[in-house]
C-alpha cells in the first residue's frame, strides 16, 4: 500500500525529529506554525503555496499508515494527548485530543458539519463577528469540502448509527446523514486509531504533504514553550524536544525566528503557550471560556449484534434537541465507535457486573449526547491554568444547569434507544442499571443523582480560550485570528471559537483558517 | 466508626494532605519504590476488578494479571508529570493502607486479603463523600480496565478481533 509520508521523506522532505537533537538549534522562516492539526495543517499548505517559507512544529511524532497499529494500546499513547488520559482538573471530564502530525484530524471520526446558523447569529450579536455577505464562510467551506473530499456518506450506516436513525424515524425526530472527509474509505471503523489506508483526508495525508513538497519544514516531537515578545511584536519562539513519552525535556533549546507566528496547538495547548508567554491580555479572556461539548453516554443491549467497532464510526446525527425553545441546555445526538478499551473504561460497574456487560460487547449500541456549552450564563465553560511544570490544566466547573441538561440528554437517549428496538438501556452513571423498558428507565433516570464522578462525562471537542471578537475588550484575537495586541501573531485553531458550536468543529476550523490564512498571505505580501 | 470507615477516613485525610499540600513521599521515595508501590496496588485490585473477566484456569489468569499490571505500569509515563506525581503519591499511600488493612484483619499478607474485601474497599471509595477517594476509584478503574482490555489475548470473551494492517510489537 502506498504511504505518502514515507514516499515524501524519500523524496527529501525537510523533517527534523527534535527528539534526536543533542545540541541547541536556531531556525528562521517567514512563518512558523505551532501545531499541525485542522488549523496548522491547512495554514501550512495555503501559506507555502502563497510563496512563504514555513516551519511547522508538532508535539507528537510523524506517524503514517505504515506505523499505525490497529490496537488502542498503541494508538492512545502514541496518537493522543496524554495517552488519551487528558482530563479536566478535577478529573470530572475525560478529553480526547490528537497529538501526532495531523493533530486531531489524524484520529477524528471524520464528521464534517458547517457552522450552524444559530451559532453564527450568536457570535454576531455577542462578539460583533459578522460572517455574512462578503465575510461569509460558505465559500471557504466549499473550498475545504473540495480539497478534503467532504461529501455525504453514501454507504449504509453501520448498525450503531442505524439505531440512531431508526429511533429518530420511529419518534419523528430530526436526523441527518453525516458528511465525511474520506476518499476511498473501506468502511473499516478504524478512524480513531489512524486510517491504515490513507482514505481519511486528514491534514497528515493532504495539506501537510503539499506544504512539505512546497519546501516547508516539519519539526516533530517538539514542545513549544514560549514566545519572546517586545512592544507589539513577537521576536522568537522557544521550544524544547520531548522524550519517548512526549514529555518536554531540558538540555536542548530550539529557537525559531519568523516574520509571523501562528499558534495552532488546539484549544488547551494554545492558551497554555500564550499564558506561558505572558502575552498582553487586556480583555482578561485568555484561557477563559474554554468549551468542551461535555458528552453523556448511554449504552443499550440489542438482541442482534450491533458490532459498533466496524464501519464508519459516525454517519448519522440528530439535532432534535440542539436548539430547544426553552432556556435548557441543548444537545446533539451522535454515536461513537465501540472499541474494547474505550468501552471498558466507560462502562458502569466492576467485577462480574462489568465483565457481564463486556461479554455482550458486540450487542452493545452506544449513543452520545454533546451538550452545547458557552451560550447560557450558567454554562460559561472552563479556564486553562498552568501547573507547576507549566503544563495546562483545564478547570471546568460542573454546574447544576449543566447537570439538568445532562439528565435530559440521558432521558432522550434512552427513549431513542428503546424506540430503535433495544432490549435494555443503561445510562453511563455510577448509579445506573440496565433498564428493561422506557417507563422504567424514565423513572430511574429522573431520580439519578446528577453529580461529578457519578455521571460519566467525556469530550472530543475542545473550543475557546483565545476567542475572537471584533472588539479587543471581548476577545484575544480579531475576526481574522490576528492577536489584538501582538501584530505578528495569529491564532488558527479551535481556541478562537467564542462558544461551542453545537456541531463537530473540524469543518468550522477549516473554513475559518482557509479564510484567515488567505487574508494573512495577502497582508504579508502587502507588507514586504 | 467501624474498621472500614476508619480506613476510609484516614486514607482520605492522607490523600487530602498529599494532593493539596505536599509531595514529600514522592520526592523522597526512589523510582523503584514508587514502582513497587504501584505494582502492589495493581496486584491488590486487579483480581477484584477483573472478577468474572479472568479465565477460570488459574495459571492463565495469573498470566493475564501480570500482563495487565505490566501494561498499566508502561502506560503511566505518558500521563502529564503532575498527574504521575499524584498517582505515585496515591500508590504509596494505598500500599501502606492496604498493608495495614491486611495486618489488622489478621491476614499474613495482602495476597490473602479476600477479593470481596478488596471490592468493598473500591466500592467505598466510589461512594465516599470525599472527592479524592472518588477520583482514586475512577482513575484506578479506568487505568486497570484499559490495561486489561487493551490486549488481544483478553478479547476471547468479547468475540472481538481487530483488523490488523501493521503488526503490534
């Protein structure tokens, strides 16, 4: 099977594995980009093609389809932030984020949804961000869709997704078929472990190879530590290599100078980098208002095998409850892939109860409800702080308002799963049980104590923390992702989102970054 | 206060002090004693957590327990350093408390502590009013279940097989 990464390296791509460096290094380029995910990867291609010399930095390693092992025990430590063990400060929410070349796009489940109109309306009202008329993101969504082969999934949903669809049909709830960024997908269900056949059109196999073919440099296994800045300009980026466990190590210093600096390390790491750099923060919003789409999980047992590990992980979603007429917290309904570790760590109970559920692994249908945070006063997200090692911790308080939404989400998922034909349903909650009918589940879930550690919460979408706003008093960057105070610094990742989205974020990031990279290239050309 | 409540309370107080104020035992304990403590804690809880999942054959079950302990130990360095330090602190304290529990129950060693009692200890943490004990329960459970179900030889009961494009190991 062709491996575009190994082929590119053989052609002479400029790749430096920082973990192998043993003395200080200095580099220079027109533009340095920290992070190679949806934001950094796309920006690298656009800016290289615009004629700029680009250096990309990535904390993770350069892994390709020849390296990916189709087992969670390899994928989580090597492709995910903190070995997939990242959590909020009080450990109340588990967070999945990619950490490898291509970032989360290398391991995400390919769901591609344009920014909901309600979200854009809210941004205009609250943050002065008018993405309409000549500022519309639609042309950029079209460009990204063309570049990454984003289109509606035409194959039959796997049975895990089909249960979501059937339940919606039975109850008359809204549902949509998901658009996916794939080309030649064999419906394997391995997206979260790195696509072994390069069908997923992640940054790893699309924009990053183009940038490297265009002369860009990639430095992997490197941790960006801080920007040195003076007055209104960044003067240098300081970084260090990481060790075999991806921990920053001392002894070798890397300094990179550039005309322009782009932070694109994701919505936890970018605010952390800016906090370590002590950049100006007159709005006080740096690291604040970090959103997660905190997600509830509901398991269901079906008489027939569901095999939720096989087939496209996400191909159907329901927006029935995303934008409720009440002030309650909205939530989006989707399903996750069902692999052994992901399931075993989330399933309720221990000993025989847990083992009994795991033995019915193939008959488990699993649903998730993503709470839409960042809109109501009572759901203002979390705060990125630095620990004593300078590493980020996300303090995300769990409010009564959020738990009220969580209960509604568990109820909706149970109703849907029974409507789809489940024999029994169990909310993933320390006090949850297997319930054999919707009335029984409804009564039990209505009485569950909704509290931290008892209610299992997870997230795969981190947003905010360096939010954009037209007015410098309300945000860290402007509508073009340019830092309000430091003129040669941009932020091109999910941290610029002023709220969560009510949709999976990758396509929103592609649209924004395509627009902002193009504007940045024009500005840099005009200022040479 | 019964014996379990006493253990829970003293353990909670120990954890509170350790995570909130000082990392003294971690800073003074050698790398090897930290690993020994972790292994002892894993050895104590794995047979309880995995009851019903382990094969009936004793020798095979022992092999799976050792493989799981090894996988859990190998995973720890991928966690953030702060989290590693907190876990190391937890393991050192648990090692002491488990030993005390075994001795106060007139068992000659931790290995003789009945599995049901180990499960009761875990349930006690899960249902504790102390956040730190609840965290300890959630963290240990996740780490150990992840380490067990990450391994193909343990998938037989699941009837699950991973498609293999590139060989592991």
